[in-house]
C-alpha cells in the first residue's frame, strides 16, 4: 500500500508542474470529441439511434484531408498565407468528404430499413456492417500502417498561459471549432432546415403531418453531422496521422461525451466533449498509459449506469 | 374492510412539467371504477404510477390484496406490482407480436413461476405438470374472452377488438385482483365496443376481479362504471356516481373547454 | 423509350452503377501504402474477362454483372414469384414430420462420416477449429441476440474466459494453477463453462439495464478492455505472447488410456457431441417458459414487465447461457491448439460470429448452425485456395457488406426462425 502512495505522491509533484499543459491539451482533444459527439447527438435526435458508422465518417474525413495536403503541398512546409490556404483546404476536404459519406451511408444502410419500419436491432446491425465494411476497405486500399500528415504549417508555441505553452495547433482547432459550433447553432435554431430538424427530433409523425420532408431533413442532419465529423477527423489527423482504424477510439470517446452531456442535446455534446478531454488528459498522470482508453470507457459505463440522461438531459430542439 | 387501492396526495413531475398534483383516490374491492378527463389530464400517468412504470415524487399508493401482504407501490418495479395482483392493458395494444394468441396468454399464466432453466432442459414430470396447468388455464381464459378459435393465430393478425380481448386475457392469466384497462374501446367499432362492455362486466361478476378503467368514450364509461373520478390538469376535480358526475359544473366546464378535441378523438 | 428514361430508372441505374463499382473495388487489388490510389485505379481499370467471353476494364465488367444480376432478380420477381414458391415448397416439405426425421438422420450420419470422406489435413483441422468451434459460438450468441434480442458485440469475451480458464486450470498460465494442481483438461470443461457463465452474470447485471443501443456499445468496449487486460497483465495471462502449453484432453481410467493429440479427428467427434448437446438444450429452452419470456421481452419489454416478467433476470440468464457454449468453445480452442493468446479474441471475431447468426437467421437454431457451417466453409475455402489478389483480411469487407445486405433484403436470415420471421413480417405491415 505504501508503494502505491509513494507512486501517487511523486506523481502528484510532477502533476502540478504539468497541470496546465495537460489541461489545455485536454481542451484540444475535448473539442475534437465534441465535434464528433455532435454527429452522434444530431442523428440520435432525429432517428433515435446511435450511428455506429460515425467513426468511419471521421476516418474518411481524416484521409481526405490527408490526400489533399499530400498531393497539394510539395516537399517543403508552406508558411504565411499559403499555410492558411492549405489548412482551410484540408478542413473543407475533410468536411465535404464526411458530409458526402454520411449522406450515402444514410441512403444505403438506414433508409431502406426506415421505410420498412424495421426493429431497432436491425439498424444497429446494419450500421455495424457498414462501419466494418468501410474500415476494412480503407485498410485494403490505404494500407495497414499509420502515416503522418504532411503539415501545412510549422507547429510552434504561440504564447504561454500559466507557464503552459499554447501550440498553433490548439489555436487552430479552437478557432475552427468555435466557428463551426456557432454556425451550427444558427442553422439549427434560426433556419427553416433547423426548424425541420427540431420538429422531426420532437415528434417525427407530427412533423411529417405538418409538411416537413422527413427524408430530406434526415439527410441534412447526416450532412451536418458528417461535416463536423469529417473536419474533426482532419484536425485529429494533423496531430496523430491517418490509419484505417483511427476512428474507433476517438469515436467511442465522442460517444461517451455525447452521453455524458445528454444525448440529443447539442450543447451537452460540447460540454461532454470538453469534460471528457480534460479528465482523460489529466488522468495521464495517474494511470498506466496502457489503460488510458479504459478511463474514458469507465466514465461511459458510470454515466450510463448512474445518469443515463447525462448532465444537461436528453433533448434536441427545445433549446437546441 | 380496507379499500383495494389507497392513493394519497400523489404528485408526479417530469422536469418542470407537473403531470399529477396531489391526487388522492381509492377503490373499493369489487368495484368498477373509472377515471375520465380530457387529453393530457394525467390519466395514463396515473395508471403508470399505479403499475410501477412511473415513480411519483410525492405521496403514497397502497394496494391491499386479499391473501397477499399490503404493497406500497411507489418505488416498486412493474413486475413486482404484477406479482402482487395488479394486471393492466395498454392504450395502444401491446402484444407480443411474434407469438400466437395462445402463447401470449400463456406467458401471463406462467410468469409468476420460477425461471426453471433446468426443468426446461430436462422436462421432468414437475415441469410437464406445470406446463399442463398453464395450458389449461390459458384455454379456459381464451374461452372466457371468446378467442378460443383464434388461439393459434399470430397476435399481430388479430383485429383491434380481438387484441383488446387478448390483452384482457393475458392480464387475467396472472390471477390479478384488479384489472386496469387503459382506453379499452379505442379503435374498436360500435359492436365490438358493446361486446367489450359485456366482457368487462363479466370479468368482474364471474371472476371477482375489480376493474379500474380509463376511457374516452362517455357512453361506455357511464354505462359501466359504478363510480368515477375526473382528472383535469393532473388534479382530481370531481368524484361520484355517473349521475353526480353528469351534473357536476366543474366537469362540464373542463369538458366544454376541450369539446372539439374530444370529438376528433372519438371519431 | 420514353418509359425507360424516367427519373426512377435513371436513379436505379445510377445506384446499380455505384454498387457494382463498389463490388469491383471490394474484389480488386489492394492499395499501396505510398500510392494509395493504385488499388482503386487497378480495381476499376485492370483488364479482366467477362465470363470468359472477352476482356476489358473491370469497371465495365462489374457494371455488366450488376445489370445481369438485376435482370435475373427482375425476372424472378415478376415471373410468378419463383422465390416465394421455392420457399413455400421448402416450408411445406420441412413441416412434414417423416421428411424431417429422414433429412436430419441423413445429416447426422453425414456429420459422423465426414472425417472419413474428407482426408485433407487442412480441412480436417478446419472442421474442428474453424467450423465446429464457430458453430458453438454462433449457438451461444444466438441465445443472446436471437432469443433475447440483445446485441452483444463483446461476445468474444466469454470465449476468451473459457480459453483462459482452461489454461489456468491446467497450469499453463503464469498465474498459479487453480487448486494448485495441473488438472486434466477434461476437468477444465465444467470450470471454464462455469466461469464463463459467471462472467456473463457479472457483465450482465450492470449493463443489461441499459437500452439496446447502449448495450451494444458497452459490450463492444468490454470486449476491447478484455483484450487490453489480456495483453498487459503479463503475470496473469502471459501478456501478448499468452501461453502455448495447454495440454490435450486425455482419459486415464483403469485400463483406458487415450490422449487427444495433433490429429484433429478425435477433437472433431468430441466437439460435435457437445454441439449436439447444446443444440438440444437450447432448443428445449426456446420452447419452454424461458424461451417465451425471452421472446416477450424482445417484442415488448414494457408489456412483458406488466405481466410479471423481470426483464433483467431473464436477460442476465440469456447472457449466462449464451456464455456457456462460448466458454466451451474456448476450452476446445485452447486444448486443440495448445495456445491461448489475446490476438485470437478480437472485435473482429465478435462481428464474425454475429454474421453467422444474422446470415443463418436470428433465433433459429438450425439457421445459425447452417450459417456458421456455410460461412466458415467459404471463409476457409478462400484461405485454402485464395483467388488472385485475395488477402485473408479482405474477408472482413465482405462480412461488413453481408451484414448490411442481410438487414436490407433478408433480415430474418436464410433459415428464419418461425417466431423471428413473424416479428419482421409484423414490422413490415406497420403493426408494431
């Protein structure tokens, strides 16, 4: 037992030193979880089902950004305006590929079941099949070894807060994500499309009686969720590179974030993502790295068991 | 003699929405009691609270079965409630669609016995005797509700009226002391409605099972019920015999306010 | 001509085109990690022959295949519903009791004689380790997913428990052997089954309160966690290397001295005896009070509770019973191969087993056995005689596609369970 305390206290010393660095690192990964979590939450809102294949949307986004940068950027790392250009290009590539694949996924794997009124387990199985198909076709075509991203800029610490250096990468993710969250919030709360999404989320039968085109609304939901998921995939890949199975763990964590915040609740997804990212990042100090993924998963099980409605409660629509 | 149900000051909220507020009521043993009220008045919430599906935040619900100990329902699971002698039907009939009419009822008849995995695998004499009793019980109930010739039909192929009967038989199979019927006449045609009223009365008269009924169809309620409670916005606004209720000003007001809705509902 | 150019036909042709090109990519050459688009390019442009008639680019060939396939489907559908008639005939024949007895006895004889008919060493081994063991796994998952309607994506965990328990009992793990002595492998059977069932109960009690989709994710995570622990707890499991010292089965009773060894045939007989036992036990269970309660919970949990069924109790029971046959499969794998390593117990394996159940027919014992035998045989054939360009990992692409296709076109499986097909039929007619 004393060995344990010794381990703990010596870790605690170093923990204090690196607290802020870990904290900001956690925000960075948390924001990425949040972007993916939004995809889960939106689809859950309109279809009442977990889109198991969302992890592959993330992966496709990562690969699309990877290819655009790989073939767009030559051998030298760009700087200045051309850096900005390539970052935006990568984001658009990830987002568009994510949107397209999400819409195709909905069309192929979900819509036929929805038309038939299939039981829920059928959706889950179809989604798992689609996910498995995409993961393995990516493995076949893109190889089974990870590759690092061609960087569109030279990463460096821009400034420090509490002694913790803030990297350019973190700043980029923050700017991109905040812009996307604001845009999404506007779309969902103030446009006709958004009203459709909220109406379907509340009561799809009534919504269809009131003239909302259910098929189109669901497709738009996948499109928006897929865009965020794809962009998240690209941002993640900038740091961790690309691999066919890159979506699995981040998506499991993003799902945890969505449940933590309250599935179906957009703001909850962002909050859940941030909390999960920070907790996970800080736990690096205490937990054997081999078990780090177990932490997020333990959180998932605890939340599901003790507060399945999450922190902010389940809903989509009422207050977006 | 104690009452069958004693409901005291029950309040149920979902988030900020109050679904039941300070509801108190009772049911005498052997009574046909009805709860009426406009849409959204909290009738189904009351049913769900009585059967353990919802857990009200305040109040007490006591159930006094004849030969089982008293049960305080709040905080109990639906299957425990069922064990103590409360059976129910659902507003939109909920049957086990993949099973036959017979199997649906049989599930009710055997659900209170133990799990019996080993018995099922080895089919000992005790298991076979058990199966035999359940089968007989099931057949007698199917005959009672008039579904004997539909025994081997898949439940989803039954008509609305037949489904209602099936649900009643399934509930009765659990040997209840009271049967809670959630809008049994919804979706049935006038002749089915008539048969249903006869069946409900027969359940009480021949089987001695008390009836608690939620219903929209006023004609049916007034002809069946011996006493009524009227709910509006989650509160009891009136209680009495059908004659008393018919002339109660509160009730008339509550119903006039939603008269148009009622019509569309009954259409 | 005008009728052919409607929006609907154009849409259909477009979808057909995309799907056939997807099939071309699925079956095409693999990509190159540095030139990732070579695989796509090759899949679409490589020359290939169309039914041996002429040779041209793959994208054209596959599109033509797609058109041919849809024409066949169209003809079959419009010409007096041939499929329906065949199925009808099958159903009326299989309802005939004498026919069933003859058919199943013939099948049993065939199964018993199989090792004398197939002498090839690869296939003799595959019959045990890849087919019979997977039949056991599929039977177990069928209890969980087919009977009780619970999607368990971490089913492989019970298989792992069975295998590691065997290694533990027989003293093959770094962890000191159970009871301190190295037990004969036969004693591992009840212990492994019991431990697998207990782990089903332990895993089930917290998770089975969850809704179906949450359950799927949580079990998926548990399956992964089991692998993480098996890989890292070196002092207990032997880490990533696992163990290679699980002894074979042996009987030493009085004058009888028999040791199962490298030749797979004795293992084959041992396994199919247990397959038979599990099939009979699960079938009795399906048609008992327990099976009806499972169906009730699967169909409508709220209604099931209202008639007094405790859903959690029955779901945990399904987990435990399903785990039993998976645990036994673990014993067979450990004893026959002598090896237990974490690499065996992957998420891929869980999904592989799921496919067997879905393809055969959820809830249908005959169906899942059929599914397991057919799919595993095809898999083994592809490994034994790989077509040009086929890599063993490609299998997972087909598995994924098959899951989606089954859910769209034949959700009840190839040999549907009588109860399950009713569920799907009633869902189709919009009466839930």
